C-alpha cells in the first residue's frame, strides 16, 4: 500500500484491503464465468440467455471497477491478475461439461447468490472496522448483485 491520509487505523486499512482484494478476486472470476456460460450456451432460448448473460457480465465488470476504485482510494493496488484470481477465487472449478442453457443458467444463479452472500458478509465486517466508505461501496455492489439474481431468476427460467 501507498502512504495515505486516511484516518482509519492501519489495522482497519489492512483488514479492509484483504476483504476488498478477496471480493475483487471473486468478481474477476465471476466475470470470466459469465463469459464461459455465454460462449458455451446451446439449446432452446440460447440467444435470449446470451443477451441476459452479456448484461450480467457488464454489471459484474462495473463491480470490478468499483472495487478496484475503492482499493485505489485507500492507497492500495488492485492485485487481481487472472493468475492470482485463479488461485484465490472462492468459487472452485466451473462445470465445463455443462452444455444446455439450463445448466449454465443454474450455475450462474448459484454463483451470483454465493457472491452476493459474501459481499453482504463483507458489509458487516467493514462496518465493524469503521470503514463507512467501504460499507457504501459494498452495499452498492450487494444491491446490484441482488438485482442481477432477481433478473436471472425471473427472466431466464
């Protein structure tokens, strides 16, 4: 981290950076998984599903930018190359054997739900650390993911 004028105690900054980097890793991985589902989609309504996946992917990329921006605002460096993300993401392996649209749809919905749960837990942790700015950023992302999950559940069934 770079020197900062933040009034957060160093321990809070360090802990906030750890949680932001972890969520950034998951978001980068989630973005790639959205593309994997998009590229692999076959079957009935695949064009409709692809359109929805593209929109979800764009929203996740926005989350990546927001997380990276918060890391930078706290004088950190977004350390999430593809190689680091592959090692540190909490999602495990994507089911590459999935072919049908329904299989990819179920995978994406499960991933969004897991990501949202982690972000909400991070809101509580950032709040306990006294980092109001990070709480705001994470709440924004939590709302976006909840909306994405609703859309994925409602429109892709």
